[in-house]
C-alpha cells in the first residue's frame, strides 16, 4: 500500500478510500438520527416517547456489543464494516417501505430502528480497530480526528438537510437519502482489502469460544486499571450528555420551530468541524489523557450556558462550547486505546468501551422524560416551587425546568473530571500502560 498525506495525515490509500465511504455513510445516517426523532416529537408531543425510542436503539447496541466485538476480532474487519452498513440499510429500507404504502405508525419505529442500531454496533469497533492496521502509530491521533470529522459533518449537515426535507417534503425523503449513502459506503469497502492483525501473546490467549473470547476483553481491561478507569470516565460523561441529547429538542422547541432548531444546531455544529480540524492537524497532546480531561471541562461549561436562557443565540453559544471539544475528547481517548491495546483484541475492547457508554444512555432515556415533565418543569412553571429562587436566574415557564437540568448536568460533568484527574492510574495511563504496537507501524500490503 502506498502512503499518502492528505489533510496533514500520513496513511495508506486504503485508509483514505475507507474514510471517504464512511464519511458519506455517517453523514447520511445523521439524516435519520436527526429527522426521525423530530418527526416523532412533532407527531406525539411526548418527551417520554422520544426518550423511549432512543432507549430502544441504545439497548440494541448495548446487548449486541460483547458478541459483536468478538466477531470483529474473528472476521476480516472490512467484512464487519460491510455487514454493518448493509444491515443498517435494511432497517432503514423497512421505514421506506412502510412510508411508500402509507402504513407507518409510531410503534413501527421501535423495531426498525432497533435493527438499524444492532448492525450499527459493528461499525464502531470494526472501524476504529481497522485504523490501527492502516495508519502508522504516530498518526493515530490525527486519524482519530478525521474519524471525528465525519461525526462533526453529520452534526452540521444532518440538521440542515433533515429539517428542510421534513418541512418541504416528508419523512420518506430523509430515510431514502440515508439508504443512498449506505450504498456509497458499501462500494468503497468492496474495492479495498485490509491486512490481518499481527499475531501476539494476546491473540493466542484470547482464542476459544465466542463467550470466552468476549470475556477475555473484560479481563484485558480488568488487568489494566488505567484503561478500565478511562472506560468508566467515558461512560460517566456519556451518561450526562445523554440527558442533553434527549432534552435538547424539547428545550428549544418550546420557543422555536423545527426549522429554527435545525438551523441553530447546524450553526453550533460548525464548532464540531473546527474541533475535528484541530484534532486532525494537531493529533492531541503527548499525554492524551490530558486532552480527554481538559477539553471535557470546556464541554461542561457549555452545557451550563445552554440552559441559562430560552434564546436561540444562547443555545447556539452554549452548544458551540459543548460540541467543539467533543472531537478532541473522543480522538484522544480513541488514540489511547489504539496505542495501548493489542490489535488482535481491539475489536473486543472497543466494543466493551462502546457497550459501557451505550449502557449509560438507557438510564438517561428512562429518567429524562419523567424528571423533566413531573419534577423540573413544574418546579419552574409560573408559580412553581422554584419560581421565586432559581426562576429569578433562569426564568419561568415552559422549558425552564429543562434549562435547570442542563445547568446541573454541566456541574456534574465538572465533578466527574475532577474525580478522574484525582485517580493516579487514569491520570498516568499514557506513561504507565505500555504501548501494544511498535513505534513505526507500516501497513502491510
């Protein structure tokens, strides 16, 4: 394979081919992930139903993760990525078919998006463990930034396009566009081949039944407290930010239209592109854990700002500070796992990392609706229990209880960062856990 330098990242031509296909597919998936929840909330007006839909998708990914990680390590990772794209496309096509016959009901979204989420569970461990085989070690931080660039572009393009299609066409246009992008991803994967992970002591020790191999991923992390603590840190952050994901739509839609929400989020999501560009060019600090912890502080402060006022400008400003650090936080943590975990077991470890994070989401999805509708919203309604205290700062009326939740989420995130920094195995994970790949890893032909 010939190494190429694009956007400052030196990597194999195979990596760039795969990255382009996944970029298109991830952006397209964002249309469905953004458009369907908006359609559901507009149709039902229920935060609880919105949270339940997100819960179903998160549970499907979480339940699948242990076995998925083992299969990714057993299979060619290119095949695992192709299966992910094809299976997710099949779930989306079910929605297209129901729309075509005028038969789509709200309850149909739960099983079809569960199928979509199940197959998407293959994508994360396969894609990120494949990077270790295609990108030199000193470029992994930058490659992680490029992977985050795909997610960032999704957050910019999807709100604009999905909001416009929902307003001017209908839901069928959103999901059909998503299907088209899956075909692009499958086409790019069909024309490349991945090298196999090199043999190692870990690969020999991990061999056995599917269940024993899945358990080996847990044992691998248990034996390395710094990596285990990093998984817990990421899970805690995801738990808190899952509340943000559920409650952002209700927060804004209490005082703005769907189109205004889409435009505001697209503007704020430009910060994701900036953060991804920074990570791609910089690669993160030498002590990657400092990048994870330090930029999470910025995210926490942005969460507080988002809840302060029922204003599109304030929400856009706060979400800008929430979204800018996300590619750097994720890129730094991905680079730690890619460098410190043996390539032959990275599929399992990345799947466990994803499972821990996804497992936190359902907690937020179950609690967000009842907390907002039964406690915080009544507390900050006109004449509510907190109207004369907290209400003097945040305001009162529809959406202000959700605003208070945002403020509390930001404060809780700061506490999580402080706890992580105070734990030495996590703070020193870059230097205490030995690297599992050589300094000059050149992708094999």
